RNA sequence: GCGGGCGUCGCCAAGUGGUUAAGGCAGCGGCUUGUGGCGCCGCUAUUCGGGGGUUCGAAUCCCCUCGCUCGCCCCA
C-alpha cells in the first residue's frame, strides 16, 4: 500500500463521467428555474452542533456517520451529512424568512462515514429543494411534483412514489408509546438491534428489512390510527390533490424516514433497479425544525435526490460523447505555433479544436484525427506555411466532390465558412 | 460496526507449487520522411495490492494488512 490513492468511498469523476453529470446538472438548473426556485449555496463545513440539534442526536447519521473534527480554533466542525440543516441555518442567519415564503434548491457533495456499497459512497451528491413558510397540502403536492417531473423528464421509468403521514409530534408520541408496549410483549422474538431501536428511535423499526419483523408488524398498531382528525384530513387532502394531478402514488404506512425532524408528509421515490439502496429521492415536512434551530416558527418541507443513484438509473448509453469538430495536423515548431494561433481563433468562434503535438508522421496524425471523431482535419505543414495557406480536409460526412480545400490563412471568413459547410 | 465474494500491465483477462507470467483492447513505433479510417509487423508486467511465513522452488499454500465489491445496518 505504498501507492497514493483516494480515501475510501471517495471517487474521482473522470472526463467521460463528468460529461454525464453536467447534463443532469444543466437539466436540473433549467427545471428549477421554470419552477422559479432560487439556488442556495451553503458551506460544506458547519458547527457539529447544527447537525446534532437539527438531524437528531439519536439518529444513525449523527451518532456514527459524521465526519467531525476539531479545527485549529478548537471548534467542533462537521462535513455536512445532508443539506437541510445547513439551508435552515442559512435562511435563519440571513433573515430570509422575514421576506415571505422561500422556495430554494441546492446541489453539492455530502459526507457520511459508512461502508460503501452499490449506490452508496462516503462522499456523495445531492440535489435538494426546500420550501419555507408554506404549510398547505397544495405546497406539499407542488414540491413532490417538482421531484416527480424532474425524474420523469430526465427519462427515468419504473419509479415508485410512496407517501405516508407521520402526523404531529403528539400523534407520533401516542403511537410510539403504543407500539413500544405492544412490541414488548414479543421481546423474546426481537434481536438486539431492534431492542436498541425501541429505546432510541422506535419508529425506525417500521421500515426494517427483516422479514420476521415485518411479519410481526403486520399485527402491530398502525400509525394512521393514531393521527388526529386534522392530521388525517390533511393526509387525505394531499392524496386527493396528487390524484387530480395524475401523479401515481402508493401509501406506505411503514414509511418513516430516518431523520428526527419530519412530521406530516413523508415520501420516497424508489426504483427496483438500484439494488439494496433503492431510494433515489426522499423527503418530507419539517414544520418544527426552523424554530428548533432558533428561527421564527416556520412551516417547511423538502426533499433530496441522490445524484449517484440518479446517474445509475440513467445508464451509460443515454449520453453521447462530445467530439472535437476540428483536429489540427502539423509538422515542425513553426507549424505548431501556427496551429495554436489558428486554434485560438477558431475557439473564439466557438469551434471545438484539438491540436496534435506528437510530431509523428502525418499518417499517424490522421489516424488520431479520425479516432477523435473530428469532422475536419486542418493540415499545416511546410508547403502550407510557405504559401501562407492551410489545408482543410473533410473527415466525416463526405458527399460533395471536393472534400479538400486550400485556403489562405488570412482569409478567416472563408476558413470558417468551409468548416461550417 | 458486522458478514459473503474478489485483488495478475491503463482496461478486460489466462495461469491453482517448477526453467523466460498467455491472449485481447488501448497506447507507441514501423510497413507508408507529407497525408486518414482497413491490414500486417514490432514494442510495452524482472512481476502478480502490500508485508511476513512455509518450501530446493510461490501469482499459485498459510498468516497479517490495505483496497474493491455485494449484503446487513443506515440513507440519497
């Protein structure tokens, strides 16, 4: 292990991959602009306390997945494990909440110290949307529709939207007590992990993947039955709205999500093509969080999409590589210099240009020109230099007879005209 | 943090104790000193993730370690 390599779970994105990312990113920007969302960029590093208070001390994310350290001023700092807490902090700190409702989006890397597996890295990327100051079901529906439409317009299919209501804190507390006392009747059937969860975060037991637990839960008290009339009506109304929008969904009464701040609406968009980490988008309402972090009482709701997972779903062949239009073949130092000069002129006119600096035989350079998939080769050699000309050779789409032109270097307009023909 | 699988050239790989570690792709050079996509020829791992051990002898067996991968957990 003497070779230097990237940290575990932190991967390089090489040019061919970055091209795919940029397309998704550009698509996201456009999509969110049409929804009139504002982009927010917050620091990657925050006080540890923000996440401890915001996400919840008892959650796995805070308990054992954070990248935390003390800086030189002895402050406890943490690389953000998710986006919401930072956005809430920023929105409070910058006084945005006194300017009416806020509809924001963000995009960037997040960090969680976990064992990497399919669709899960230690540095991963999320796109997220957060609404502040909107409390109605219709705003829930708009927020969900933005995620749903985004994924569908990107061409993803076979997505499944699941929704649930977590009710209010009171609703949940009552349910939690009932669930725990019910489960305690079966404590001999429960493993150590579940017993631990009962103490720390009982709702999480609901989305356990263990078949025997799920079987048991089918008989257990249901969260829906503990919702207040108001909470229940809210949930029903959301369903009515989603139906009239034509957004298909299923109700999953066991969908609880891992972070403490959620209430009322919780939802996930999953794909069966992702392996064990099937969630591509997750979110929910968090009406108490802004106040909990020291801001004015403000209803809020948001979601986040995992970009790595999204890219897995899009597949490799959905993207076409970008090729240079012009490949400059040359020989000798003077010709190289002339090539660079020409390349700058062409680039200023929006051409994609690559120069061959190998100095190898023209036959070799032409092979590379073809492999680069350029539409044109420009040849600059001794003869061309002497005549102050350049030679344009059409490499792709030969149809008309002259596929080769000699053009005066000074006649830039004609060069461009030929290259565009 | 726990479990399964795996680590041979930039990539894909053959090789499971015995003299020089196949092959393919890519790369570079040549056939063809100035003109391409094909073809042919040649070159590219003193070394098998790293360290230690067993053995006359190890990529091949054993131990440790690092990494990758799939799952648990968790989540996007």
